């Protein structure tokens, strides 16, 4: 469900307070907010947003050139993947540059008369959102901008035509320096906007790329491909099953779920102390995520904590939790009643029921006393680390969240102890 973001007037108010107003001409006249936020073919001499940080002031101007290069509005010897890599790495490394990048992208995708340039600007925004979120104070502004483009394809085409006609009248005798293209080249802008909107909601909660390793070209390409081909992470169960239909038509369970679970066991996870509690190396987890999204499991894995961490991430990032939101109240109401807890599972949609039963069957292996002696992860510990990945409390009240956390853990514990999952054996 899309919540309605801030109004146009609120966005204008935000811009008037936060934009670093530029000047032009020999009399240094201030540029209007509308011109500040419209496509610019030249360079900028100072950041778009107010800042006192000298490094950010310098880097912002370089960032603008990179944005123009990626969008095809400035010549460069670098290929577009490398331009995106340099741009994203700057934003990922310097928190102060993130809002600056997003406001520059807003500017360069506003009143842009070249459809290809416009699409590439939106593409760079989508790629950037895979690595870092804007600041909380800027998020609502960016959200409002994206929201206005969710169903805007006809309006955009009309606006480009109007701007081109206006420009042609003004420059009827002069040669056009810029290619003006109203033809669709690639995806509709609404496709980028819808992807960016969902991505912004997620990255604002989960944060961007973690770890010490800088972004790679492979990650840039993966982020771009995800616009059209949804990732196995962060999608709905239905989308994931649809994606694997061609490769694994007979599978009743998500390939990513069964493969990562089997990897944990193949590497001796049920004999590893602190499994699911001790996180795997974040950079190794990121690298594995990239490969899994390409339907590959590397043979070089040796630490069971790596697939275990990625498996938890997969459950946690599902668009809707394994136990859908409409069953949440019933779960926390029956956290002490084994029969009622098991009954809730039978009410779930078939795909959710199978995925949850597979997870519980998997956890029941670790809950066996012979394994608990090695892992130090008894049923209570397993329920504690896995409950947040299966159930999501929607409240913002810390007291309710704290109280429900205990009930979520107890509910999952009931399932690990009492749910009959024998039918799952051999199911893929």
C-alpha cells in the first residue's frame, strides 16, 4: 500500500529552506527554485544543498559531472558502469554526499527534453538506492518526487513535446546543440519510479550496503538488472516462484530457501556453536547473495555461518513475511497454546504454509538434544533469532514492540516443539 507522501507545497517549502541557491550573470542574480530544480546542461560551481563541509562542497561539483556523464549529457572516456561505480562509491563512502546526489538526480530528471537521458537519470537513482538511503529529513522530499512519477508517462511525453516546441521557437535560427528525443528508448519512466518507490521504502528501514568492501562493478550491474528482473531477495514469495518457473518448474518451494538451508547442513551447521546467532562475515554474505541471485551456489564455501546469515536475510527481506500480516494478531494471541498455534499454520495460504513448515522442519533438526550440545542453541535461542524473520510487528510504540517480541518468540517456539513437519521430507 502506497502511503501518500508530503504535498507539493510542503516540498516547495523544504526546497526553499535547504537549497543552496545559485546565482548567474555578471550581476550574480539568484536563480529561482524552479530553475534550480530543472535540467541543466552546464556545470555547477557549488553544491545543490546547503553544507559547511569543504570536502562535500568540492565533491558535489564533481558528482554533478558524473551524473551528467552517466545520463549521456557530458562526454567521458569511462563506460557507464564505471561512471555509476565511481558515483555510487562516493555516496556510499561519504554520507554527506547522499542527499546531494539524490537532489542532483531530481534536478536532471526534471524538464529534461531527451527521453534517453531522462531514463538513465532514473536508472542511476534506482542503482543508488540499492547502496544507500537518503537522510531521514530528505527521505520525504525524495519520496514525494518519486510518487508524482508513478503514473506519469503520458504527462512526461506531453511535457517533453511542449519544452521542445518552446525551445524550437526560441532557437529557430540556431542549430540544436542537444539531441532532442521524444521517442521511448527503453523502459517507461513509471517503471523506474515504481521500482524506486519500493526500494526507498526498504532501504530506509534496512539501510544500504553493509561491510567494509567498496561497491563493485558486479554489484552495479546487479542493481541495474534488478529494475527489470526482481531479486530473489526483497520480493514476494509469489514473484520468486514465478521467476523460478522456467528453471525449476516442478519445485513447490523457493529454490533459494532449500539451497541455502541444505548448504548450512552440508557445511556442518548443526554442529557449529552459535549457528544463526553468530553472524557470518558481512562481505562474504554480500558476495554469496550476488551469486545466489544468479542461481549459483559456489563450491568454495566453508563457513556455515555465511549461508545461515544469508538465509535469515532472505526470510527477513521478504516483501511480506512468511506469516502474512493478517495472521499476526492470531499468532501473538495463541503464543502459549500449542493446538491453537498449530491451527494458525493450517489457515495460511498454501505457499506460505509450505515455506513455514520447511523452515520449522529445518529448525527442528537443530533443536535435537544431540545438536544443542554442540551449537549451544536450544529451542528458546532458535525461536529468539528466527521469530523476527517470520513475524513483523507493525506498531511504532516501543512498549508494544517489546511486549510482542516475547510473544512472537513463544509462538515460534510452540511450532518448533509441536508442529508435525514429517511430510516436508524430500519436498523441494
